[in-house]
């Protein structure tokens, strides 16, 4: 299965999976993988690594923005099969182990089923493992503050609200902000286009999610690489401000 891989800047690649994205940061054949898509995206995930000249054996680490199933899907597969460490914010580590699950429930989706796009999205999500149980057996907190000693030198930025330990990643050298679900540029359940918060039903604490947009407003960058939707080109601080004003 061929992956839809888009080079954003330097060694940064955005990959579109089943209504969700992951990111590859490449240095030679070594890569950092940020998020892993749904469980059903595994073939696409492996194909995307090959597309950039890498392989699952060359993945130095998996960084997870947050432990929802559509981002965590193949993290345990990479850890168990290749010994790849899986890193998250310390508040998200128990979420990845599935000590608890802060994710939109089927009941809440059904209560929002009258909204345009919700039921077709839900059917597609179920087909690719949206309700699968995909805990990571040994998730780890980020090994150090500041730039991580990994391909791309990503800087974790805690942006709670969507989940307790949601984390964006800043690449100051290339002007890229990988925003996960703290700031997206589109979603099948939203009629809006451009920078925005996900619909309310997806957030663990919406008020904190809105506040975290102020954190993203403080980051320098001209490429917003979100967890859902296309790359947004333009000052990230303006994109975050626009989304915050739209959400208030």
C-alpha cells in the first residue's frame, strides 16, 4: 500500500494516513517517527518509511504527541519487534500503557451523530481499528528537556487539554511546528477549513486546549504540520491566534 508522503522542509515529511497524520524526521537513513496512525495504517506506515529511504529497523525513536488510538496504533509493534523506544510526556505515559483512556467514547460519537460528517468518519475509524486496544508495554517519558538527541532535534512542547500530556514538537532550525491535535488544519467532522481546534467532543479538557493555543502562539515557525489536515504555510503564531479567536 503506497503512502502519501509530502516533504515539508529539509528532512521533515508529513504522511497522510486514514484521516490522521504522522511525521518522519530523517537524517540519512536514520529517522525519528512522530505518531504512528491507526492500527490499520501499519502497511502505509512501513511504506512511508521506505519512501524516504529508511526502514523500521532505522527508526531511532517513536515520539507520540498523545496516546489516542489513531496516533498510537503501531507504536507497540515497533517497540516489541525492533526494540524502538516510545517516548511521551510524563503525564501521557500511563495513558499509553492504558492505565486509563481519555478518548471520545462510542456513546458520545453517537450523540453527535447528527453533525455533518460524524457518522461517515466513525465508520471509517472503526474499519481501521479506532476502538482497538493498543497499549504500549514500556512507554518512557522524554529523556531530557529541550532538544532531543534524535534525528531532527525536536523540542517537546507540552500543550495539554486534548489529553493531559499532549505534546507538540518544535523544529527551530527548519521553522516547523508539529502540532498533533492541539491545532489542526481540518477534520472530516468539521466544516471549517484552516487552523482550528478539533470539535469539542474530542477534547479531554477543552478550556485547557484553548489555553494551549497561546503556547503555540509563542513558537517561531512558518510550517504548521498537524495531526489532521494538510500542512499550513504561514506564521504558526498567527495560525494559533486565529484558532484561539475562533474557539472563544
